[in-house]
C-alpha cells in the first residue's frame, strides 16, 4: 500500500516536471537570419564586377532582350522582380509598366549598376479596344511618356495592329519625338506593319518569330524583314517563347530560344534574340534563367 501511495505522489510531480521541460524545449526564440546581398558582402568586388558588366554591354556583342510582367497583383517569387534577371541581359521591356510599383523603382538602381536598359511597353496589338479613338490613344501615350521620364526608364517598345495604319503612325510619331538622348524605340512585330518612312525611327525591330515552327520559316521572315522592309540586319532581333520548341531543317526539335540564338548568327549576323514568357525559365536546379543564360553564352562565348 505504501508503494502505491508513493507512486501516486511521484506521478503528478513527474508530470509537472516533464511539462516544464517541454515548455523550455518548445519556447520560441528569435534567431537572427539576415540575407546579405552580393553588394553588401563585398562592396569593392561588387563595384568591380558591375563595372566590367557595364563595359561588356557597351562593347560590340549580340544583344539579349526579354519581356517581364512586372508588378503582378500578387507576386509569387523573385521571378516577378527586375533585380533577379540575368546580369548579362541587355534590355528588358516591362509589359505591366502601367502599374510601375515602388518595388520596380527600387530595382532601377540595380538595373543602372548592371547597365541593363529598361523599356516601357505599349502593347497596342493586345489593348486596341481600350483606345476608342485618336484622343484616347494620345492621352494614354502622354501618360506613358510622363511615366518614363518620372521613373528614369530607357525608352519604349510597342506592338501594333497591322490593319490600323493611323494608330501605328501616331505611336511612332509620338514616341520617337519624346525619345531623349540615349533612349530606345523598339518595335515588336512584322516591320511591314510600320510605314516605310517611319522604319528609320526604330532603333531595333524584334521580329515576330515566336510562333514559327521551324527554322525555315524564321529564315523567310528574316529575308522579308531585311529585303522587302529594308531593316538593317544589325537592328533585327529574333523572338522566341521560353517553353516553345523549334525544328531545324532536318526536323530535329530544339528549345526555341536555344535554336533562335543559332539563327541569329546563321541568318545574319543579326542584332540578337528576344525571349518571351521568361517566368517559365526562372526555376532550374543549377541556376535561375538557365535557358536565357545559355543563349547569351552561345552568342557571346568570349565575353
């Protein structure tokens, strides 16, 4: 009986001690875990690196261009921000530039350090219905110009409706007149959609090769652009969708961006390549934006 009484006394005490011990084990403690960015880890090394990066982008080389859907309503990861684009990317055009955010503004400093040019995209082809007439289009373009100036962007890119010559002429005239020294005006599409007299106002043309199924189609589009449209080869970029395939002349299938990079050399030399829907290239086991980086390295192996 005495033994049972002792157990009855010990068990509650043991339970209290165990509860106290568990409380100590599970108590939340604040652990300092700060992420140090490259320029914070070694500012001098970062300064040397970005200086070399800017020198590379100012040298003669094949250009890399990408569309980025900036400032989504709900960001999913770093893929939504300019700061995480490949360092060697030359030009990025913002497809949601109407909603240029404070985060975008913060990233502009990094873009400046890396020498990456940032453009405001006017996607008239997709948004034509929003502009009921010349007055509405002019008001929108005035807002675009003001935003480019206010945010220190490097110019404009635009698409157009091939059947709307008046709107195309208005876009070219307005944006080319607003373009400051060093800024760019880039057209994405078939250059025959732009009046012959206006094509000289374009700094680059991103040819609409992103829907091409094989390299033969790409070659024909290049010949039309350089021949009929009179676009200089060194102003022409070839577009490709990140996740799209592209067949060569032997019907061997490759990733479109990879194959398009080779077309830039084979059918030119042309100015470079453009990558669309780049969010699909962000996650890779080895590194982010692996496909784009490989294409840049293919075109500029010694840079």
